[in-house]
């Protein structure tokens, strides 16, 4: 029986570069179906961030083609591009938290932007902070948090709106074993609830800890995943 799941991401012959420099990525072909959990493993300079940023912009790459949710990004207007972006959650390495807001306000930001009143945004914020183990930090600002706490907060902010697609760039890089376990479990629960996840990591052991597929990014191209160490799956 054929798999009729919606195609969320399609890249065809995509290439990306900065300015007049050499291609960071080249000849990228990638198809991601709805409900997938795909891990892309690569060195810190392999181009993982460039790949995720290209998808997150919902704009056509310099070369090749990008289709998101069935729409060719070269043929959509600004309003439709904005609608597509609202369906995407993004975890950046830089975290991009707002320093003038409390942890709770940072976490609530996607809900407030979507128009949810503060009173209705509070319960999911409280629930997610409790799940992440950062309940007691609600009133603190990002500058008062540890690096690990800021990464958990950034992850929570990306998932609180239950996006259709989550792009996660090194979401566990600042977390120790137990906290990384908690974060991966959260991603697994989100995926089981229907969110498609594309996660980038430098850790070759991480794919064995999630229920999904893996690919290897090297020399600007995607390759079948390298063998990984066995591990207990948490997501």
C-alpha cells in the first residue's frame, strides 16, 4: 500500500552560498513527509544551520527549488510566505531570547503573537515550564538563567504553539545527560502528536536515541546515515 502522507518539505537540486564564496550546500535533494522525525548529522561547519535557515525563510534558495506544505516558495507572495512561516517552529543555536522579557513572557510570546489573550496563554506556559523543569524561573530574565536553562526555554518557546514543522538546530548542545533526555522526550511527544521534526546535530549518537531516520551532511551534500552507537530511545 502506498504512503499517502503529505509532503512537508521538498528540496530539489538546492545549492546555497554566502556572497561570492563557494557553495556551502550543493545538489541537495530532500523529501520530508508529514509526521517524520529526521535527524541530520554533520560537523559544525557542514552547513546544517544554512540548510535549516533556508527552509525557515520559506523562500526559494539561490539555486534549485524548495517546496513547503505543497507550495513552491518561488511562486508565493509575501502574505502566503508569512502564513507558511507561522506553521514553522524554529530552535536556533543563538537561542534569540528577548532579554527584556521574563522567562514566562518569552515562552508565551508565540501564543501572544498569534492573538491568544494573556489569561489563556498562562496555563500552557505553566504546564510547559513544569514539564521542562524550569517552573521556578518564570520571573527571571534570560540573563539570569544558565546556558542550559536558556536552551530549554528556547526549545519550549519553539514548541508551545504546536507547530506543523519544527526545525531544531543543535537543541541539546548545552544540556547534560538528564536534561538532554528530557528535551528529546519532549520532541518525541510533539512528534507523536503530529509535528514533523527536522533536527540538526553534530552528535553521531543522537539518531539512535529518537524514533526516526537520519542522514549525514558532509562536503555540502546529504548522504545515507553513518552507523551509530546503540542507545536507549527516549523520543
